[in-house]
C-alpha cells in the first residue's frame, strides 16, 4: 500500500474526528458569528459598509495614523490570538488518542502536517470569514495592492503560528517576529508589495515543507510551575487550601483548554465594551454598555461550573470513601470560578467608574455580577439540554434589574 493511499484515510479520519469531537462547539462559534453579524449589520448601509464594520479588527492593520510600534504590536497580537484559538482545541485538532497508533504508520512529517493544515482550515473557518470580509471591504474602497497583500499575508502567518503551537515549536515564534518586523518596516513604502508577497510566499513554503527536527537541548527543556501560587493560596485559605487547590487544578489543568477559551471570550467582551464606549463618545450609553458587558462576562464564564461538576462526578468513587460532606466541592467551585472571573469583571467595572459611575455604584455593580455568577451555577447544572436558555433568562433579568437600579 502506498503512502498516499494511507494518507488519504488518515486525513478522512482526522476531519471526521474533529467534526465528531467538537462539531457542537464549532456550530456555536458559527452561531455567535452570525449573531455578531446581525448585531453589527445596518439595514441602511451597503454590504461593503457592513463588511467594513464586521472586519474592523483586521482592517486596523492597514489603517493610517498608527506608528510602526503600534502596528508591530498589533500584528503580534493577532498572531497570538490565532495561536490561542488553535491551542484551546489542540486535542481535537491533533486527532485524539488514535494518533498514538497512527504514529507507527509509514507517513512522513510532511503528510502529517498536511493533515494538520486541513483540520486547521476547518477549525479556522469563522476567522477566515472575517479575513475575507476585510479583503472585500478594502478592495471595494479601492485600497492599495500592498494593503491587500498584507491582509492576505495574515492567513499563512496565522497558520504558521498555529502549526507551531500544535507541534510545540517555540523557535517558530522567532520567525514570526522577524516576518512582522519586515511587514512593518516596509509598510507604505515602494518595497511594500514585494515584501508582503515575499513574506506570504515564505510562510506558505514553510508550511508546505517537512518540519525540521528541533534541537535536542530545546527538547529537553521543561518549564516548572512556580511554587509561590500554592503557598499564597495556603496562606490565604488555611485549612481549606487543599480542596480549593483541587478546584483550581481542575480548572487550570484538566479543563485548561476550556478555561483558555472562556478567558479569550471574556477578554473580547471587555474589549467590545471599551469599543462601544468609544463609539458612543463616552456619553450615558457607555455606562450601560459597561454594566451590560459585565453581565455577559458572568454569563459566559458560568459555563465553567459544568466542567468542574463533571470532574467531581468522575472522582466520586474515590472521594466517596473519604469523611467528606455530600457536595463538599460546591463552595470551593464557587470560589475558584469567582477568582478566575474577577479580573475580567473588574475591567468593565473600571470602565464604569471612568464613565462617572463613582466608586460606590461601581462596587455595587461588581458585587451584583459576582453574585450573578454564583447564581448561574444552578441553571448551568439543572439541565444539559436547557442550560443555555435558563442561564440567559436568569442573566437577562438580573442584568435588567442591576442596570435599572444603578443607571
């Protein structure tokens, strides 16, 4: 049997595994994207104007008025977000436990990378739509060819960053940094089209070629987690440090990809609140946007309770033999999720204080949404089928009451 005949079923399996393991999650991401399109779209604007609004995060790369330092940092931020997008679903993209057996098949590294790229394109489909909207909007307004090439170069660069994350190649970051430096140095110069095309071609060739072996010294490097977080937790929690540390360990180790995805979504909601405040020119609507963002963040992060509950149920055969009260983990899960959510809830709270809410109302709003996060544990665990609907109803009523009392 030839290598091509083996590679084709492998690719079919990888795509099928991704569809089975995370089809619902990908569907929810597409639903969120369609909802965002519906919220941002205007019936009185043209299609390309709506595309410009939707693709604004990508179009900022070629927007005038920014210095080289800002543009370089923003390019690195976009590549970092693409890397996080792949990292939080790394197991689904890599093919699961079957790939331990597939490693014995006579396939070279290039064929394995092609399978990775095929699954990555499927996983990146919501992001690719945003890039397509940016290209269409820039072309409709008659943008320079160099700008179109720069926007197109983001796709192979993002794929290279994601492949570096999947293959655990930290040295790939050096090449991405050098590519961003070249793009920024040539921006709006005569060499810009040539440099943008050169960077795109180099990234595409790097993805096409077989991966190079990593240095042995780098492969032997293992990062150790610092000991001070555990010591600080023990000093603060005292005798409750062990069960609280168990909840944090489930959240940040066993459910790390889910926690990373939730953190990324919460950060996007905070950035959206800041963007709305700028669009509203920091008038009275900006304050309501800040409180609304806090409620959405609490609703978004409440999904972490389900993963914690599943982990505790899986370990019930062991913990049931210990002298512990029934549902002993409930208060520790509440504390762990609240501690995880506090930085994300605090960001819109600071925005509300800046918009004139005052320290008292800001603290009241932060406390209200911290309580909402704890209240949402019940609807999240009440019914798997109706968890989202029940949580949205509870969060919507709570947000309306909070805004009415504090506005």
